[in-house]
C-alpha cells in the first residue's frame, strides 16, 4: 500500500508537470534561466510520464509488443512537440528583439501588443497619405513643366482626310504604289485586296484570287503589278489597270492637334454598310502563283529591281523567288519560330526578316556567291516588323512595347530605343522626313523621329480615328492630300495629313 500511494503521487505530479509544459502560442518574456528551467522540467516530466506509462502497462490488456510500439510512437510525437515548442520560444524572443530595435524608429513589427499595433496602423495610414500627397504634388509639377514646354514648342498637326471603307473584315496591311497613278492598296482578312483612289476614297479594283486571308500587299517598283501574301500558303503576283476618278471637293475638317483628344472609342463600332464595293471591277486570276511554303504566308516584298521577291511564312522560313520563272531560288532558314514580317532594302539587295523567336535576321544577297546572315537579339518578345530606311538604318518593333533604331554599320546595340505602353505592329518610316509611325494594339498611332523623340499622336475619339487594333502604317511621299495611311481591325483604312513644323524636322 505505501508503494501504491507513492506511485499515485508520482503520477499526479507527472500529470501536473505535463500540463504546465504543454504547447502554447501565447507570448512569453522568458529569460535564458527560465528556458533552462523549462527544459529541466520537461525532462523530469518525461521521466514521470514514462513511470506512469509503465504502471499502466501492467493493467493494460493489450499485447506487450503492441503496447511497446504505442509507447514508442507517443514518445516520438512528444519529442517533436517539445522541439517545436523550444523553436517557438526562440522565434518569439527574436521578434521581441527586433521590436525593441524598431521601437526607437517609431516602427513596430507584427506580433507586438495591441497598443503597438494601433500605433503601427496609424503611422502606416499617415505615411500612405503623405505618399499620396507627394505623388499628387509631383504629378502636378511635372504636368506644369510639360505643359510649359509644349506651349513653347510647335507641335505636329494631324488631320484626318479620308476614310476607306468597303472591306468586310479587318485590314492587315496597306501600301502605296511607287508609280503613277498613285493608289492605295489594302490587304484584308476577308480574302480580298483592294486598290483605292487616295483623293476620292473610291474602290478602283478588287483582287479576289486568294482562298485565305490576304496578309500583305506590296507594289512593284516600276510596273503596275501587285504582290500579295495569303493564309492559303501562297503568294500571288497580279497586274492591275486603274483609272483615277475626278477628285471631289474635300470636306473641310478642322485641323486637330495630335494631343489632348478625348477618347470615347471603347464602344464597338456599328456595322458599316458596304457600298461601292459591288460595282468595283475585280481580278480573280493571278499572273504568277508562288507555291513552296508549308504554312501561312504572312508577308512578301519585292527586291530592288523587281526581278525577285521574298516571302515570309509561319513555316519558319523565308523564300526567295524568281519572278519570271516563279522558281524557288533560296530558302532562308534559321528562325526558331514563325516569321511575322519581311522587308527589302530600297536600294540594295538586303532582306530583313522578323520572327516570334524575339530575333530579326539580316540577309545579304549583294554578293551572288555569298549569302551571309546576321542574327540580332535586341527584343524580349515577338518582333512584329523590321524595316529599312533610305540610309543605313533598320528600325524594329516588337510586342515587348519597344521600337529600336539600328545602324547597319554597327548593330551591336541600338542607336535609339523608343518605349511605349502597348505592343507595336507593322511600322513604317517616312523617306523624306525620316519619321517613324508606330501602330499599336491599343488603337493608338504615334510618331517619333529617328532619335527616339516623340513628335505626335494621331487623334482618336468617338468621331475619328481607329476603334480597334491598328495593324499597319504606310507613308506616301508623293504630292497627295494624305501622306500617312493606317489600317486596323475596325475594317477601315484612314488617310492622314501630317504637318511637321520645320523646327521639329531640323531637330
């Protein structure tokens, strides 16, 4: 009996110690001495628990092996909890140390008492208000600086002159003839290409020889021939003969500065009644059909002289063809993904191809025995287009929202980088004024000079401008009422008159 009494007392003492040292997440300010005491008490409690477990084993009806396994498992679980508890104490102590350090700076860390938490919330709120106030003041001051700068500098004046509407689907590409008569050509997803009178906006001719979307249109440098690329995996060369109608008086459209336009164009455009397209003469048979690609032909262009053409396809290759024989001369391979565009130099046998692999390649055919290629990795996303200028420059645009100007003599790094707020589509460069027109996914069209200085933004509102993504831009250097054309997914092409002051041109 005395032994049993002593055992009961030991068991009760073990239970009390076990309760006093169970896991807790409440805060503690234990010192190192208290921690040592806790560890010592834990060990004592563990030995008492073992004694209690041994006593229970005598009265248990479970097999000895099963009881041993259970005790072993419970002891492992208890040790794990003890380790977690000790680690928790350490972390709490580190938090308190950090709070003490931050208290001197008027800050606190999460885990402090309620008073400190309230102080932190109040300080954070006041800091946020101060930050917002500084931002507002900064914006106001910078806006005043920019406004004062604009007031002293002449801005480009952009005037919408004519809208060309007859296509039944989005317009991918457009181009202006290099010979007389000067007409506008458009390539559309409605499987057709159209020729337009620039002055009257009337459709002069409709080409309907493709079985897929017409993705590109380019005119022969000296003859009345057009080159179109299509989603039907072919490129067509076809002849045209048009007669310009008598110009009608142009409605007086007030000149609009290229900035500060109210934009209400988020609403969808109404379906446009297509009139004038039905009585437009059409061509349905191509003079030459170029077949070699295994995918969509996304773009095509004439080499200098017009005796050869180059095509770019989603099959990751660009092909060089002889126009007279329609035979494949060279297959330009090397891109890792689909091609997006191709362009030829106006005066030299140079070709530049762009791709979704974030690169564009320069192909040199000036030496018939050597066909060199240079790869340029200047972008971080799809290169949507790369075009030559009359000089020794290449301008590339990308979905990474940048446009870069390169020097052909030293293309290790760009001469200028233009950063925008939207992906850039097929760009164009004015020959005479050397102005880059950037069509954007966000329906904007911006103008920059070759050094990367922004000159203008074309007006866009609920009354004028594009209402969908702008796919392409093209300059016209002849003496016409429009010197810039744009097209987009809103199924229309627009002719603009861009007046750049002499002061800006000199800069």
